[in-house]
C-alpha cells in the first residue's frame, strides 16, 4: 500500500503548504464572558498542537470573532518569531463606517488592522471573501486595484478569491448562475488561489465543463478547501445543533442549515462506509479528508477545531496509507448517494382519512 504523501504542496506564488492546515473560524464565535478565558486557552493550545503536528498554513479572517481569531493567531506567531508560516486572512464582510466593505480604501484599512492583529508585516494570502461588490459591481475595480497594489508592494504574496458554492436545495438554474458569477469574477480578478468551502457533501458545480480542481489546474491557481469534514457531520459525530448560535459571526451554510431530518440522512448514509471500511475510531474522518486531498496536488485543506483531540485525529489520518482508486470509487458512490438523499424533498407522512 502506498503511503499518503504529506510533503508540502505548491499553491502558487512560491507558497508551499502542508496538505492540512488550520482554520480559525470557530475562535471567538460563541464565547460568553465567563467562558472566554477558558476558551482562549483551549484554542491557543489547539493552535500550538497543530504546529507541532506539522501545520504551516494558518487560515483566519477579519470577521472571525470580530478580529479575535486574528489576535489569537498573532499570539501564536509571536511565540515562533523564527518559524515560517503561511498566514492567510480575508476581507469583505466587515463594513464598519464605510458605505461598503470594498468601498474606497476600506480594504487597505482592514489590511492594516489585520497586520496589527497578527503582529506581522505581511500576509502570504489575502482573499476577497465576498462576491458582493456593490450595485453593478461598482467597487470591483477598486478592490482589484488595492489587492494588486498590496501584492506589488510585497505586503501580500498571493491574492485569493472565494470559490463557487450553493446551498442544498439550489435549483439547476441557481447552480448555473453561481458558476457564471464565479467565472466572471475569476476572469477579472485573476486570483492566485481559490479559497472555497468544499467537502464530500458539497453540491456539484461545473465550470466550463470541468470540476473545480481541473479548472484551477488549467488556470494555474491553487486551491484551499475549507470545511472538509462538513463541520463534523462527516466524522459520524453529528453536532447536537446544526444551526449557528444567536449573534454568531458564522454565516449559515449548506452544512449549518441542515435540518435534523437531513442530518439523520447523512448519518444513515455514512453507515455504508462503516460497513465497507470498518468502524475503527477516526475512520470516517480519514475517508473524508483523504477523499478531498487526493483530488489534486495543487490543493490543501484547512480544518476547524474546538479541541486538541480533534486536530490530533485529523492530522493522524495523514500518517497512514493513501486511498486506492478502488476505495475512492466506493467512497464517491457513497457520498453521491448521500447528496442525492439530501436533495430529496422532505417525506410527508400520510394524512388520516376523515370520515
């Protein structure tokens, strides 16, 4: 059996990332004042453990915890002043007092705050995290100009943009519209890297007759996959509540908005994989991660976490053998069936006949 290749992958612009990185989206999301200090310690310990396990791609955004995630990551970076990490942040959702998140020099202002939060002088990747560029894309040109200026000045090494994504229940027309919008922006922005939410349950979107991986490879763009475990659903340990907490900075997604009935459909569908691959601890996590990472050599994935144990399980999945072509076919069929089940309308119970 061939071992999984854990060597660093080239994402473009001279950026080499370990296949698995860390996403800080959960930091500062649901803390109250009493839990904040404990949570900060747990998250910082998790980041430290991820670094010990080999992670060098550290992914955050200015809107994660209203800047708290960036500041937490900055603490980690200060602990390793001589170590080279790939720092990734995003802009496009915090408007502040500006008329729009991309208006005027707002990107520049947010970038400076991000550098201060991270306690660094440059970013490896800066991503346009929203496709909303104002009415008739009035701020698109300015946004691109500011991003290119940051790259030309050496303050940013690579420019990213968010990839195509539709929630469950989207019609074929909505999927086509999403693909068309992405292609339009991709041609204008010409990003070095596409940052996208992707996992085995993500609804399929075709780009010029290709999947995302073939499309980006043809255009020389790297890919960063977020939520490869579907917020825990693909691990077989479904969260007790799939909706984000009130006031959360997390925007509802195709995963967080799944109803309890559809969560049960996912759990039932995963049983097919348990029957075929066994029920060892972490087996579903391994299948979910490797089925993403083995799709292309120019992609890396970032996993979220709430504990060191989650990170240890995720990174431990990379120490074993790679999935064979036959195994990947079995996995793809199982996931395709789950996606089909999720797209089915809710089953209605027969109504009693009135007499």
